[in-house]
């Protein structure tokens, strides 16, 4: 009888230890971060002079900064995913910075500063509209005059304001400095609070990229 009791008690203790180990394992999984530094994102080490960031149109730190090119399908997917994310989180700020990795990418970097000068116009094409055009056929956006004609076709009833071309050229140069500051070498690449960097290879998908951004913004 005593032997049976001892065996029973021993089995009960083993079961309790097994339950405890399972519980501890579950807790460990719960506290383990869903995204890992060096795997899913990087901590930013800025290159060059900090003065490069002191550009008039880039003064404030945005929660999210997207480096992109309009002819990039993953960039289009990220733009669409971020649009929905920002709709649900209107307090989060976004900055878009075109990246010029190749000579033929430079004209598309003129589009954003040009749109800024058109900001008072109605029925302005959206960023997604521009992506769709460039992904289908980027020839209408191959140089500044072509870009201007494209906008005129999209807004036939609009009277365009006087365009400050010098500001557009300077802004494109500032984009390049911005990319150098964060050592950006591919698109899409996302900067979060000027502290973390996530690229397409790390994120894998647009949905996972947004989840990574959401995690890092509150980190």
C-alpha cells in the first residue's frame, strides 16, 4: 500500500513538473519579441554628417519614411498597405522619399516636389495612380516635360500654377543626401522614427512590413 502511494505521489509530482515546464515555455513564447533585431530590422547607424538631415523640407522626424521608386511593384504594394494603416492610425506621420539608384529613376524623383507645387489643385492624381502608370508604362514619366504633359492630361480643366523648377532640382538633390544619410541601397526601404530600418528582403511581404513598422513605432 505504501509503495503504491509513493508511486502515485511520484507520478503526480512528475505531472506537476511537466505542467510547470509547459507553462513556462508558453510564457517565454509570449514575451519573445515577434521581430528580431538583425533579422527583421536594423538599428540605424547614420553615415556622413548629421548636417545632411538639416534640410528645410525635411526638418521634422516622421514616424515612417518610405524610400521608393514608382516602377517598383513591391513599393506599390507597400504604398497601398501603408495607406490603409495610416487611415486606421491618423496620428502617425509619413514621409515619402524617392530613391535614385539609376539615372533613369531621376525623372520620377521630380514628381513629388512637382505635386507639392500643385497641392492647391483639385483632382490631383494619387501616388497609387502614378505607380500604376509607371508599372504599366513609365515612358510618359521619362523626363520632366513628359511628366508635366502627363499631369495636364490627367487634369485637363485645371490651370497649372507657375512652376519653380529650381526648387524641384534642389529637392531631388536633397533626396539623394537623405538616402546617403541612412545608407539606403534598395527599394522599398522603411525608416521608423529615424532609429530603425526595414527593407524588402527583411519584411518578405507588404503585410509583414506593416506589422514590423507597427511593432517598432511603439518600441
